[in-house]
């Protein structure tokens, strides 16, 4: 126990941007409460990324542990969130197996850190299932952080338990037990569910993650109750998961964001340049296109997006995973863009190469729509600032989040990949025509207007949830009180 009478919360982030950004926000939320001391446990190369996201005024300690790269046979730099986001995915399953082995070898360094700092509880990413035992060893509760909302958490459990895709020959199926008669096709399931097989290390990891949840104290959910009440109830009452919804956690991160730009690999465009550009645009006139920190489209797909934007003719901010251009490089050297694209769209478009200040851009009133891959952080960030979406999921639980946005909340429409896809394998692209139709429907039609109206209602609910007396604010207070009582702080 802490001699100062504080509750000491230790936080162990997984090193991918989509996991690290929200769990650091959670650390900041804990630290913002009276009588709570917070420590983030991370590796040396990730420490600068962590620090960058923490305002100097926040009392958050960073405890370093060594990443066992050599023992697992992965390069030293693979420990960083930048590496995971930019390179790890492309290195294929063999590398990822080794990487997750290295992650599992973090257990001993974590145990040593816990022995040293003696926290009262551990909040750790779901990708570290073994950390439940580490917490158990020190007699402290472990709280799981998944990085997704209730809808995706519930859908994943229903699919894992009932395996509807295995019993059904037909193309689509209704997710068994899940409220709302949600339809999915087998191809919309994450690979870990589709290719479940004995001995597959990822199948094992998913099984361990599920098992470890049972051994954990509860789950911290980055969502707010009012957003998905049926699924919050289902998660607690039907699936029996003790949990606390304390989001949207990004709302607490605004000010430090403005100061630092966010995590990641250097900002492709400075925040102030983006904002200045947006100032010159009409409300709800700009579409923002970004596919998160991992999704990396082939050049052929980028060309289709460019063609769709040009043919639509409206204003856009488009984030692409390309290195920022040097002075000497001209547009003609960039093969992924149609020749002359930037000249022709100079007035209307802003391309950000690299990392965008997403939250700031999304929050601007000129932005009226968001083309998103439906990573949970992006989805929730969009909801938090009241934006309607074109959903373009790529992998993992993004297809579940798409259903929440389109079928449950009614604040987005799908790009309809199955209708507009051409080619196979590496040559597969979604055609410009399909992208343009979706963008037009969202930005120019009444349908889009109605979606923006609903999205703005959700924005208000999100703001209320995090204010004092709001559901998420109270939920965090309840959790802290409970943890304090448990550890006699
Ligand atoms: N992000 C950003 N700038 C970018 C790309 C991503 O700030 O150029 C942030 C985004 O705001 C979100 C996170 O990175 O917080 C991406 O997480 P998400 O769950 O949406 O997707 P993932 O990257 O995990 O696929």
C-alpha cells in the first residue's frame, strides 16, 4: 500500500497506437482524480511516445521494463508502437508469432516491476492475458482493457461461443443471442474467428485472452453507456462481465493534443496548418479520410480514392501512409496519385502524408463526414464530435464496429465493398464509382443530413457522460472507490 494514502494504479499498455493512445488516456483519467497515483509500465523505446501524450502537469510516473527482443528472436526496434503500426503487420504471421512470444516474455520484467512499485491494481491490455496471473501473485486486482466498445465485445463472444459461420451454409447469418438481429457474412469475421484451428498460435492467444478475462477483476470499457445501452446490459447481465464504461477517453485528451500533436511518427502536417485550412471552408462541407494507424492500401486503391474525390468535386482532407515529401520531390514522382491530381484539387483538397492530428481535424465544424476503417478509437472519436461516417472496415473487429455505426446507431453508411470490389488478391480494389456514391450520399443528400443530426445528438450524450455526475464520470468514481476499499487505502 502507498504510505501517502493514495490508490496506486499501474497501467501496462500494448505497443500499437490503437491500444496505447486510449490506455494512456485512461492513465490520465485516473491521475486526474484525487488520491490516485498512476504509473505506466512500458519499455525504453516506447517511453518517449508515452511521455509525448502526457501533459507535464499530470502526475504520471513511467516505470521502464526491458523488452525481451533477443530472447524471442525479433529485432530490437520491434518493441515500439511505431514499428507495430508501420512494419509488423507486413512481416507476416511468423514474425507476429515471435512478436507475441516476446510480449509474453514480458511477464518476468512485469513481475519485477510490480515487486518494486507495489501498486494496488493493474490495468493491462487484453493482449497480455498472462498479466492476470502476475496481478494474482501480488494479490492485486487486474482490470482488462480491450480497446473496443460493448457492441464488438458482445458480438465477439457470441461468435466465439456459437460459431454461426460454421453451422450455416448460407452467405449471411444473424449473430446468435446478440440483441438487434445483427447480420454478418463469414468474410466479415476477424481472421482469428474464421481460421480457428488447434495449434494455431493466434487461436491459442484468443483462447487465453478469453480465459484470463474470467480470472480478472473486471473490464474497463472505452465507451459510454448511453451509446450502446442494450449491449452494455447484455455484456453485464447475459455475458456476466463486471465492467466499467469510462469513455470516450479521448475527450479528456484535448488540451495536451493541441500542445503536442499526437503520438505517432511525426505529424505530416502541423495542427495549426490544418486548422487554418479548415477555417476557410463552410460548415459540414469537408470529408476527412483516414484509415487508422495500421491500414495500408495499395497504390492502385489510393488511385481509386483519388479518382472518387476528384469526380465528387467536394472538399477533403485525406491521410495517406506515405512519407512526407521532401522539397526536391515533385508530385509527378508519386506514382500512387493520378498525374496532376494535387494541382487540379489544390483549392479543395489537403493530403496529409504520415500522421494527422485526427482529433483536432474531426472536431472542426467544417468537417461534415468521416471515411473510416472503423477502428474503435476512430469510430468513437467520430461519434464524440458528432460526425457521420462512410464505413470502410478492413480487418479485425472493424466489421463489427461498422454494424454498430450503420445498423444500430444509423450515423453512417457502408462503402459496400462486396458490390464494388474488382480484381483478386493484391490487385483487389474497391472501385472509384462505389466510393464516390457513398461519399455523395453522406455529404450531399438528405440521408447524410439526417445522419449528421443523429451523430450530433450522440456528441451531446458523450459530453454529458464525462462531466461530473455523468455516467462515465460516475463509473470511474465507483471503480476508484471500490479499489480503494479493497486495498484499504
Ligand atoms: N490517428 C491519428 N492520426 C493518424 C492516424 C491515426 O491521430 O494519422 C489516431 C486516431 O485518432 C486513433 C488511433 O490513431 O486514436 C487509431 O486507432 P483506431 O482504433 O482507430 O485504429 P487502428 O490504428 O488501431 O487500426
